[in-house]
DNA sequence: TCAAAAGTGTTTTCTCTACACCCATGT
DNA sequence: ACATGGGTGTAGAGAAAACACTTTTGA
C-alpha cells in the first residue's frame, strides 16, 4: 500500500517540489495445499486497494515507514497489522525507486520478503480485502507489484538452491519428505529422495528428534528439528 | 555524505516530526597496485566530511536523491560528481535505515556498489577531501560506513565465487593471469593457474583475441575480451 | 642457456546422480 | 500378504584439485 500524497492529481511542479515518499512493503510466502492436487504450493497474501490509484486492484501489504521503527521492524509491524502474521523469516528484498511507480507522487518502496509457517498462515485473517493467492499465475497487481513478486520468487529459488531457507516455511518439527516437498514446490522439479536426504544431513543444520510422525498410511517417518541460526549469511542486516 | 537537516542539534520532538531523509551512497571498488608488494589490491575512494556530524572523518561518497533520477541514476550521478568516475558495474547493495545512523535526523541510505576499471580509476580526481584507501584495514569512518563497506566486501567475495564479476575491475582486454590476480586479491588465497584457466574457458563469457601482451619479461600472454552481458543475474534491477 | 611465466596433459580425488535394495507400517 | 513411502548402499559419470610437463620469451 503506497502512501498517497496530499494532492489528488498529478502535477509536475508539485511533484518535483515534494521529496520522494518512503514506503515499506512485504512479500509474504507461505505453503498451502494446492486446490487441485493437494500438494503444497506457494501462496502469498494480498490486500485490496480501497482508494486511488489502482483502486480495486490487489497489492502487496505495506505502508509508510513509522518513525520509531527500523526498516526491519516496520516491515514486521505492518505485516502484523494487515495480515496478523508473525514471520519466521524476514529479510530485505530490494529498494524500488523508479520515477513512475506511482502516478501522483514519487514513491520509493523498500520491500521485504517473509516466510511464515503453515500454522501461522492458517491463522491469518482473511476478509473482503485480504486474500491469499497462488504465487504463480498472479493476476495484474497495483503499481509494479507483479515485478516485485517475480523478483522475490527469483530470489527465493536462488536461496533455496543452496541454503537452509526451506525450514522457515515448515513448522518446528518436520519430516525430510516435507522438506523435499518444499524444494519440489518452489523449484518446480522432482528431487531424488535418497540423494536429497544425504545432502541435507551433510550441510544443513538439522537434528533428528526421537519422535516419528504417526497417522500416515505407511512407515512413520522420523521428525527433525532445525538448529541453524536465522541469519546464516550476511554480516550486516 | 548524509544529508543534513535544517536543525543543527538533535531534538526529540523535531526528530519525530520530520520524515526520514533519503540518501544515496556508493561503495566504489577499483584495483590498484599495493604500496608494498605492487600486486593489485582492492581500493575505494572516500570523501572527507566538511561539516558536522562526523566533521573531518572519511565517508562514502553520496548525497540526497535528486528528484529526476531513478535510484540507479542517482548513484551514478553523485559518483560522477564527487569522484569523476563512470562505473563499469553498478548494483544496489542494501538499504540501511537504522534509527540512529545519523545523530540529528533519521536518514535512510540506499547504498549502491560499483566497480571501475583501472584506466578510469587513475583518472579519478584526488584532492584534499577525496582520497583512495585500501579496502582492508580501513580506519574508523563516519556514520555506519565501516559496516557498509564490510557488507559490500562480503557481497563482492560472494559474487566472485561463481560469477563473472572480476572483469568489471579490468580493462577491455586482459590476460587470464590478470583475472586470476583479481580473484586472488579479492578472495585472498592463491589459485592454481592451470585449473583456473580451464574453469574460465568453460563457464565465463570471454573470447580470445589474436593479440598478445608484449613488454613482459617472459612469454607474452594472449589477450582476451569479455563478451558477457552486464546483468547476468536478476530479472528486475 | 637459463629463469620464469604461458599454456597443455594426466592422474587422483571428490561429489553428484541414478537406481537397486531392505525396512516398517496400514490396509 | 502386499502396496507404499521411509531409509540405506553402491556403482558409474563428471567435475575439481594437484602436479608434471612442454612452450616461449627476455635477459
């Protein structure tokens, strides 16, 4: 949700006189069962614009930067405000500052991307103006938000390739097959279960619990727990 | 250079009333011969603060975001203004928005990182208030700029590991040994020349010219040219 | 002719992949 | 018992590392 200025129509001189507005937006990913196949797929919540510009279109949750919040806090806050979600992973995605992203005033959006666990995601409040969408094949969104989502997806797939990101889409305890399903959903290809298991046990920071997931149709799989830190990469953020 | 507000002293209520200022800064890397060994090492230009806060300390080149520029253009522009440089590579690094980065007003800095070729770097204007420093072992800089440089270095090394970034630090034509020297300088370890050569010819986008670098002490090495695109990674920026 | 870097070839080692196989459970 | 996913073992392909070796120049 880009902040709207005090003018209602675009005006070149006014536009140039105003400083660029600063907004925070968030791309929130969660795993939900596909409506058709039932297999887990990527979803994200969007909010409907209730005013111009782009009134009626769907957009990423967001808002202006509150004075008392760091960028990270601001992202977490209006994520909670609009969707009621608390992310298990939250990282800066990119700062979008093109001149014509918003028709009236110039807006610079600092965009974060988040991942929430399924239990959280189910509790997310849905309403007339807040709804979940499948991440692939989105309709046209407000502003440049389609591009932003595409970029977030690209980065998610990139991190997935050699990182321990998948765990943040799962609950506290999970089976290795569930991790594999996340990879397959996000990367959109099948993965050999045997080799995948080995890769995980070598590199990723997980530990076996002594619990097993009961209630399945077949041999109960062992449950694992993620032991890695949330920020296993960069030194600054 | 963070933009200074109209107040001279920090004042809580004023601080909260003002919107956060938006600034652009740039970390510029170039290859220069080490003063001691003569081997190429990483350097970056800094500008001296001529006003409070942090008056007298060195800082990253930067300034406020001009209305008519995209973020990328703004970075390129004040890079040219302060150092006279035209980058061969320019990419967004991160948006830094901590609450207390600047003492008086809250400043959100969108930081870019750039690489310039040695011929360019030699033409860079140095003065009392603009000087080149070795990227490792920097003194204390203004604001949080030490952290920013560290993060830029981390990202540079990361990209170097499996990318075609090194070429942007070199001229149009280069020997394979020069590319290897860049890798060794940035990653700070030796690399087997034979294996390195093979890796490059497989993956990286370079083509052999029919020229050789004359004037060395030994067998003249063949010159190569970079043929890859500048943006071989993300879809958005 | 010798030193040193350019460039090539070869062996060894490691990692990734494919796939055969056993295990444990619900039906 | 048997079908099915959980879990282990292993042989082959391909990439990476280590290093011996030839080539070409300046001194």
